[in-house]
C-alpha cells in the first residue's frame, strides 16, 4: 500500500486520521498511518505541550498538525476590532434572546457565576495564535505536514513550511479550490466530499475526487475524504485516483478518544441520515449530528446564523451549558454520514488493521473480476 504520498512521508499505510485527541494521533502513526492533530483548541503554549507528548508516544513515526487559518472571517486583520469583547458586542440581541429562550425552555441552566468559561471557535484569535501555532509545529522534527482548511493558507505559511522540509495540505470541496491551492504551493490536496464531518461543500466524494485528481493530480498528492471508514471505501478512493484517504469521524469512537460519553452514545446510535449540513455551530456549513441545537436554527422565524466566528461565540458557551446539563438530545459534534457504520468502541490499532484487511479483500475481489 505504499503509494507516492507514503514514500514522501515515510509511512506504511495511506490512512490519514484527523483527531483533536493526541492519543489517537500517536496511535494511528504508530500503527503505520499518519495521525493529524487538530490544533484549533490549543494556544501556541498548549500546542507545544501536546506535540511534546505525541513526540514521546508515537514511536518516532511522523504525524501532522491541522491549523485553521480561514481566508475570510469577522475581525480579520486583528487589532482592537478582533478582541473578544468587541466580537461579543457584534452579536445581535435577537440571537442572544433566541438561544436563551430555547435553553431555558429545555431546562439547561446558566453556568455558575464562578465558572471559567472556555471560549474557542474557528477563526477566533487566528491572527494572534495562528502564527504561533505554525512556529511551534515547525520546531518538531516528527511533524511532516501542516494542513489548513477554509481557504488557502497564507503564502508565508506555505513558504515557511517548505523551508523546513514540511509538506502543506489543504482541504477542498471543489475543483476550483484545488487549483487555487496548488497555485500557491500546496503539496497535498484533500478532496472532501459533502458526506464528510465538519466544514464541507455540497459535492459528493465520488464526484469530487476524480475531478480534483484530473485537475491537479500531476502537481500535488490527492487524498480522498468524506464517507470513508472501512477498507472497501479506501479501495474506492484509491480507484478514483487518490493516493490515500483522509478520515475523521471514525476516530471519535475509538478507545483512546476523549469524546464526551453522551456524544459517543449519540454517534453509536445514529444512522447515516442523522447528520445535517448546518451553519448552527460555526457560521459556515459544517456537517454535524442532528440535535435540538441544529433543529432550533431551522425553525420558522429563527434568526439566520451569524458569520464566523460570531456564531461560534454563541455556540461555545451554550455547548458547555448543554454538556453540564447532560442533555443528550442537544449534545452534538461535527460528524459525517459515516456515523451509520460506527456501532462499537474499539482500540485505534484494531480499527487500522481491520481497515487494511478489508482493503485487501476488496482489491482481491475486484482483481478476480479481471482475471476471469
């Protein structure tokens, strides 16, 4: 299974695993794949701690870091206008009242006065923390790829990564996006179909991957993403021309993950129809579990979700209240349509090995069709 991207990164399996949990990242890389740590929740100082831990527990294997540096968002450019106080002041009273009335009606109480609220949202403080996250990542020799979503990474980040011999990856949802990324020097294009969890476009994986391969496959490595969690789907991604697969939702339910128990149970009980592509969490279309939170933003007369990061500033405190109240039908997570196939909690290593076995079976089955 040593595709060109495997040779470039020095990995055994073309299985890329995005996770916010350092344990999962380390275990995937140890098993021969390529773990990628989502750095959104970490300050540069916290990211340093996380990467040091991965360095010590990944068996000397390479891994990557995903840093969200959107191309457009409210407060872009930093300065006083991007302060947390000013951003909160931009949230209309209508939105605040709408959320409070629904949470109160559901019996979700405000947090205690002495509770220290943790506010994190995509694009929040990116001008301040983004460069620091990049600088920290570049100082770790086992970090072999930086990944950015939501538009092209700043050109200086691409150049910095290349100066350190590190590949730059980018998630795209359209052929035009892939071309734009490669034109600024991106090395790895992750063609993410609408089935995927988190921010995604509206084109399916089966359609998107060959479009992207045909457009930029001669200039960049292409990975298939969206609706991939077993070996048959990996075989399909490679058959479409990709050099590997990018996976995410499946790692929410592994033994090593730190996913809240309520969310794990919701995922294990979900069907492939129990996700929705909604702006309710971040302000940009993101596929997530359908919950009371997503449903309330679909109600007749509901206010329109705000742009990034303002919607995230609404969601962050609400989600902490929801978690504390253990309101399971409100408690969601970014998740792709593949949730319908996630029915048990297993160790990361077992998931990887099962996926490889399924891939072998699938390719042998197709091979026999040719032989006959």
